[in-house]
């Protein structure tokens, strides 16, 4: 795992709660709002299960910690999206909290119903981008969620031990965290 | 491309340089003037890219490397060594605003 330069993280006391909201203006309509919200909820829950950080959806986009939106092309941050495939999404290091997805992609939550050959799994990309929001940069490990690339119709949303160790180095371990990866000796107090 | 090695000039190589610059492997101040020469900076960037992404390290534009480059990906840079890391550039801008 890799951190951003300076190892930035959300600097609140533990356990912390971060809020997130979706942009109403910058949204896609190929998926329902319910499908999008559920995909993100699953993605946030994966990270929340390993660190003492919880995520709550709110409606106020201006005041929320994490702002999620789907954008086309140039959208004001100097990193324009490039249409179908290529760059899928990008997000910002702590504590900026902006998560941008390329609206031009064929976003999918179920490959049985989305048959396009260029469909991209929303939950996998959401999980990856939340890793950036929390302070992880790209991993070299192909099995890690934080590996930078994802083929169309692939799904890689389950956190790998590399992702878990990285994010726990920043925030400590969730006291309820138990997984196939963990050893008792790895269990640490939530000192962040 | 497989035969491209340092010193050769192939039309379109500048696009690979632009890609490697975009994702933090080719350290150059400007991304507007990349040449089509397979030079030492490109070879070094390819080695960095291949090593970081778990590819066979050849320093060449081999098929595995090109295949990796055309795979959809996150727009954030890969390395934390580049001085142009966009997350922090934006952090500064946002703070000022």
C-alpha cells in the first residue's frame, strides 16, 4: 500500500463519522438513484468494517464531508474526463472529500442486466475511490482494491489485506474487525 | 513498437510519453512538447511503470505494457514521487479559494 505525500488523513478524534452526499445536478440516469446509493453504501461499509470510521449519507451537498458526482469532460478541476473507458474516475486526498466519476461510462451494478461489453462495475470503482478519500494512493498489488486499473465487466470490490493494512495504518483497526486475513497479533487498539 | 529502443524515432511515441507523464512516471515540467524519440527519459519511465504495476521490466513498449496502458483506470497518478501530484495541487487551489 502507498500513502499520499505527507500521509494526509481525516484528522478527527476516533471513532469518527464522515458524511457523504450525491450531487443532484451531476448524476447519471442509466441507473436508479436507489441502485447508486446501495452500491456506494456497500462500498463505504467495506471500509467502515475495518477501521473506526463510519459513513452516513446526508442530503446537504454543500455541507457534507464527501461530495460524490458524475461529470462529463472538463468539469472544473483541471482533470477532464475522456469519454468511454480510459479514465473512469478520480478523487482527492484527505480532507478535500471530492469523488468524481466519468458520466460517459456505462456504469453497472449487475452484469446480468447490463450486457454492454464496456460496462464498469460501480461498486468496485466506488470502493477504490473511497480508498483515496481516506488517504490511500495506488497499490502495486494486482489483487488490491487500490490497484489503479479495472477491466470492463470485472469486479474487484473486496478489500485485500494490502488495502486493510494500509487504511489501518492511518486510522487503526475497527474493534469489531475480524477477517480471514487477520491474526490476533495484528489486532491493535484504535489509536489511529 | 516491440523493436523500439532508445534512439529510435516513431510517430506517436509522444502519446505514450504524455500518458506516462499524466500518471506520474515521466517527470517533466511541461506536457505540451513531448518528442517522438524513444529517449532515456521514456525508457526510465517505462521501467518505473512496469515495476510499479507488476509487469515484466523490459524498458520497452512491449505488448503487455501497451495492454496495461489501454486498460481503464483511475485518473489519480500512481506514484508519490512526482512533484506534480494533482491531489495536492488541487488542495492548494481549494484552500486558497
